[in-house]
C-alpha cells in the first residue's frame, strides 16, 4: 500500500494512487482518519486520491480532509498533486489540466516542478454559489456572532466556501478559538473554511486559517485566493498580492473578473508503504 507525502508551506498531504489500491473504490472515512492521524497514522492535513480518469481534464483528483469528509478544491493540494504527477513521470509537459469536484484548473510547472502556478478559477461572492443562508446577495461586510464576539465578514467561493474576517490584528489563537465556531455556523449549510485577514499594505496581506474538516493549518492555497480576492473587492489591495501565512507565502494574481492565479512551492517529504496493522486502530 504505497504512499507519497509532500508539503506546501507546511500544509501536508498524502498522495494515494488508486492503481496501488485495487481493492479500494475510494478510501473510507475510517481509513482516511487513521492515515491522517499524527499519532496512530502517517499524519497529514488530507489525502489526495488520484490520478483518476477525466472527461474534461488531463487528470481528475479527489481530495479528502482528515475527518473523512471530502473537499471540493485545495490550492496546496493541487500544487502537490501536480508535483506528484511530474515526479511519477505521468506528465511530460509543463502545463496540464486537473478536474476537481470544485471545478477544472490549469497547472503550470516551473523550476523542475518545485514552483507551481495554478489557475484556480473564478472567485464569486454570490450567496447562492458559496452557499450562505438567506436572500440571494453578494456577502460583503455582514455581521456574524461567534461565541462572545461579533465579527464583520465577507464570504466567497472558488469552488469551496470561505468566510473571510478582516481585522486590524489577529493571531493563531484567534483562529483556533473562533474558527471552529464560524466553520459550523448555521449561516453556512456546507460548513466553511475561515480566514482571519490583516492587510499590511497594497501588495501584502496576512491570514490565519481554520480549515473545514482539518482545523488550524499553516497554509492554504484556496484560503489565500479567497482572502486576497476579498481584500481586493474591499479596495484594500492591488491585483498582485503576496499572502503571508505561518508556513510561508503565496503569490496571488487577481484578474478584473476575479479569476485567480496562485503561485507557490512544493516539497517532497517521504514515500513508503503502509502496513496493514495501521488499520487495526479506529480513531
């Protein structure tokens, strides 16, 4: 049972190739939870299940969170999967397409696949697409209560849902305290990813991230895309934004129609085999 592990700015994923698992149609939630567990398993922020056949792209990919739920899209996961395809010699060109449940993306490799640009798709603030409960609207500068605090937030989707909270100051403790409350807020029927956003200047923002189904994480590509798009929509940044996260930085380029180009690094961590004893423990 082969696996390969990568990280993108400290956000780590395990790639499982379906051809190595002939008895698995897809990993079960129980299997996902134990593989991703950092004490009982290999440990990761998620699993990339692919490559799979696609009618609309060169490859298809499914993305699973550590709690066993499925994600529509992951920017870091897509960069990692792109590097995996290159390492396995499954691509012999620098540009190709990947189908995800959150939409088709284009990936471009640079520096022997250590630096990767992904055309993430178009950001929408439309409540019906994100989704956010209530009347159809663009969700900009609305109020939301989480525990003992009320925040002003914006919501967006780039194939998966995001709640962006602009603040003068924020830190990891704020994300850990209020992130789970916002993730599961009744306004978000499919739950949501959460970003606490501080604008440094017209070209730089910082975010702390609570990821749906994964918890606090050091970096996120889709979160960076959504947060940069929100900051741009609010008139706070230009169309090229460096997003600073605890794990490192990503460059986000925003078109006039809010199509997003994301560029960042990927590092290979390990490859090996999972032992059947791994699945004797339930977590």
